[in-house]
């Protein structure tokens, strides 16, 4: 056949990248797709309660921005983020005792993007990353996509065992430790101040980046606020602090940020330029206008008050729903409750049976980087009313009993 002859057969396209086929989707997202029927009481999601969004306030902020500065709002912006928003965020950190300037911050498209940017900027294939056990699932995905070797740090009901952390850092020489120290996803637990100080000391002594993810910290129902790890001695020059408006304003705005030392922040900005150039300008300006014109702290306090009632409703009914011998925690804030059934139970295997009773949870196994505990599960208590939570727990008990 000459080069001018028509092609009679086509060759297959090249394969996907190995990481695209090796890393699975989110089991939580898969469960949400299966349980989207309106009759299902869904304790599986990690979604804030939509009826508590300040729709009027957010809509007014967008209207004002589009009326006052429409050309700016609809134009490209700098990668680092709108100065008005970064200044407002820096002031919020300063009021809470963590001195921060606008130039210390990079605005991201949700704090999940911040994780992806950090993975790009810090991790080479084969590098070791330490995580809590269990760990936020989407962080495990981000690190796996970067080719990291992910190693769990043992812990207890209060979080990481800092002596074990010290041993692991000495032995494994990891690039970073990832932690959600306040109202952790999935467990709802909070790392005590003395352990935060110990984490900072380990990082300073051994040489380690700390990625401190704080999407839930403002949703406190009781107890005293624990300072960020970033504020402890030894952690100042090696901690990246992530924040988000998703749980306190609205997740649909996709607004997050990272606070990081200069060289790493600049590397993340370059990675962001390759990802999306910048976070949407109109969303940033609307958030800045909201912070200027309204009282976000008062709104968060109202939301936390409702969430506390819903947590209490779940705590009141969970004992009858779970089999004898089960244990669960009492989170001081956040969105999640973590439970452990007797060792004979496998919550992944039981989920299909439970969903037949029109209720859902997330099995605990996917949250483990190491050997999973198959008897664990996560329940989100913020999306339903107390009455719906009571009915959902009744259905859960029936489903677990078969």
C-alpha cells in the first residue's frame, strides 16, 4: 500500500496514564450516587445543611459586586487571589492569634485544590507521606495521584500517637505529615494542645512539612478552641494551614486558601497557574463583600447551634441503633460521628442490606491508608433534622439486624 492509499484500519489510541487507572474513584461519592433517592435518609454525605445557607446575604454580595465593579468581577485575576479577600482572611487569622499578612495566602478553588497543589509542589513519585489513621479520603487520593507512598500514624481516640510519629519520621524520612486536627474527617476527634505541641517539635527536630487542614474548626459546639499547630513553637516555618468557606459559607462558591511559607507558596502558585490560572474573580469579590458587609461569625454561631442539636439527636438515639458492644465518640464540633461495631461486623458488606431500609452510612474501611478496621463507620449528623435523624437511626438499627 502506498502512502497515498486510504487507511483501512485504525490503531488504538495510547493508554491512559498509569496513575489514572491505578487510583479508584471516591467510595463516598459512589455511595452518594447509589443513595440519591429522596426516600433515603443519608448519613453518608459530608454536605452542610443547605437550608442554613445565608442565601439572601450571599445573593446581595454578588449583586453588589456586579453592580459596583462588574468589569473587575468578570475579568481575569492574579493567581494569588484578590487582595480584598486575602486581606480579610489575614485579618480573621490575626484576630484568632495567628499573625498573618495578605501575601502569606494563596486563594484556591476549594481547599481540595490546595491539597492537589501541595502534592504537585512537594511530592516526587516514591516520596513518603504520613497521614492519620483513619484519614480524610480525598487527601489519600491526592497523595496517591502524586505517586506518594502513604504511611499511617497510629493513634487513639484523641488522635495521633506523637511518640509513634517521632519513630516513623526517623525511620521513613517522609516529606510531609497531613492532619485534620480539629473535628477530623472521618472521626470527629480533636487533637489536644499538648499533642499539637509535640507534632510541632517532631517536625522541627526531624525536618518535616506539616499540612494542617482546617475546614471544620469554626463549627465548635462546646469546649475551648485549641490553637492551630501552625502557632506552636517549631512549626512556624514548616506548616501549611488550609482553610475553606465550604462549611461556613457555601461549598458551591468553591473558595479555599492556603497559608504557607514564601517559597512553598510561590511553588503552589506556579502549580495553580498550570491548573486553572486563578480562582473565579466574581466569587472572591463576593466573599470579600460578604465579609465586609455582614457578620460571618454570627452566621457560623447560628449554624453551629443547629448542628449541635442534630449531634445531640444522633447521640441520643445511636445506642439503640447499633448492636450491643458498639462504641462511638462525642465530637465537640464539626459534622461527623465515628462508630465501631463488634469485630464480627463488616460495615462494607452490610451497607447494601442497610440501604434496603432507606438509610445510608459510609463504611470506615476506605479511610485507612494501612490495614482497615472493617467494623467502623462514619455518620454525618448535620444534613437532617433531629426528627429525621431519629427515624434514620431506627432504620439503621433494623438494617443492621437484617
